[in-house]
């Protein structure tokens, strides 16, 4: 597929794979071989996709399974804050199809339609590259054991398809990464909070060690970690975990 035009940054190239195990794994291999920013892989079907906390990401046909990469530069903001820029970009792209009022970001970068998950993202470090996997329920929502899911079609985007959605994401992503590099974390964090659950939103967090804690969303720290206000008035800083809206 020819590169998409854009005003700044590397040219966007989208490669399509009818079926693969994991676009993140494929792109990790390409990154090791020197692949540059601007490359996206999209799979028609994905058999071994992974989400946060190692969960499998369902691979129903018609949905979006894609990955890209960023090559970290010495002057870039802290790498974990890239998750905020990705979330803002994907929210903006999906809002092109369903309207911004229909969706919101859940920390760190899930896109929700009410209490139902519409999109998930996974960022993985590979040397000087960050591999970014994005899954969007475009045509259908999988049945998940622990949460509701929604699709763009459920929200009224009858003409949306995976390729058009990815093209929108790639354009918004390029712009947000440019902003992230040019102006740092603060404006990206503000944009994230404008699109995310409001301060005071009740949240439950399942930590990597299996502990579950509950509190309310307070804010983000300077590196994009979640600050959770606990019932006793103290705060807990969450760097990794699975967050649920209560």
C-alpha cells in the first residue's frame, strides 16, 4: 500500500497481512532489522494477540489489529508517557467515526464506550524502539469473561472498516507524537485528562501481584502514572495494573 501523505514527520506506510500470530511480534522482528518510524502492520486475523497483563486479545475478523513503532531519541520525554500520546491519538481518531462524547479514555490507554471496552493498546520496549499494538472492535465485540465490550458498529459507525480506522489512527498518531516531542508531557497529559474519566471517578485496580485496591481517580504524575485516592485519604501511585471502572 502506498504511503499516506502527511504534513510532517516520517511517511506513513501500512502493510497488510491476511493472518498472523501477533502484529506486535512481527513488528518487533522488523524493528530489530532496522524498520523505521511510520511503518504500520495490519492483520486481517490475529491468532496470538496479547493485551495488558498477558491476556489474549480476541481475533475476530473485521476488527482492527495493528502495530507501529517509535524510535526513541535522546531528547524525547520519558518513554512511559508515550502511552498518553497514543491514547489521545486513538481517541481523536475513533471520535471521527462516533463523536467524542460517545467515548472516553480509561487509564492508561483503553478506549471505553460507557462501561464497555472499545479499544485496547499494548506498548512494549525493544531496545531503542517502542512497539505499539492497537486493537479496535470495529465490526463486532468479542465476549469477554471479565468485562463488557463494544464495537464501532454498535455505536452507529455502520460504514467504518478496519483500514479506514487505521488510516485515521495513523494520521492522528503522527501529529500527537510530533506534539509529544516538541512540547513535552504537560500538554499531552492535559489532553489525556480532557478525554478520560473525571477526577473522583471510582476505580478498582488489579495489581500485577494479584492484589486488588479501590479508590478514586485523582490525577496523573509527571510520568503518566495513575494517582489513586484511597478511602483513608492517602494516595497510591499506580505504574502498572488492570483498571476497572466501578
